[in-house]
C-alpha cells in the first residue's frame, strides 16, 4: 500500500460522530480540545498521543471542549476513542490527534482518501440513543 500525507482540511469535526480510519477501524470523535486552556481539575481523563503512544496527556472537561495538558506541541486537537479491541489497547481507549491531521486526506494507492471518514452519529449499544 502506497501511503503519502496530504495536509488538507476537508470538513468540520462532528462531535459524537463515528469515523472510519482509512485502514478500516472505527472511532468515536468526542470533541475538540486545545493546549492553551489547560488547567487543573480533581479528576482529569487520560488519553494517549497518536504520534507517540507512550505519551499520556490529561484532559479537563470545559464548556468549549477539552483543555489538554501534557508534553505535546501546542495546538488544537481531536479527542477520540477507538471502538474496537486491539492487542495493545482495548476498546474505548482515548486518543488525541491534531485537528488538522484528523481532518486531512492521504494518498493511498494513488487515490486521495480521507484519513478519518465520517460515517454517522455513534449509537452506543444498549442505550437506545443515536
């Protein structure tokens, strides 16, 4: 598989949306967050940085998304969860990825594809919610 990066903003993020990664796995986009508004809280959530999964960041819930604190570059990020079990990380593991990267396209086998393709709103099993 020939893969090249192409940094192009293709769409707006849909919080609560389910996205299919170009390699086939499904993810739930929780919301946006940034590193500029990080603040302390009693119970931060933990997420992993997509560029280096050994880096954990702390997420603080805010009115306008998440504030992110950790050893990562400043900027705007997407907070998302994997919706599958993997060998190393289990279902619902939280991740962050730069927003521009999440919404970008890639060249795969000479075709331009979305890195994460919106496939609909997430319907959590057993809740009746959609």
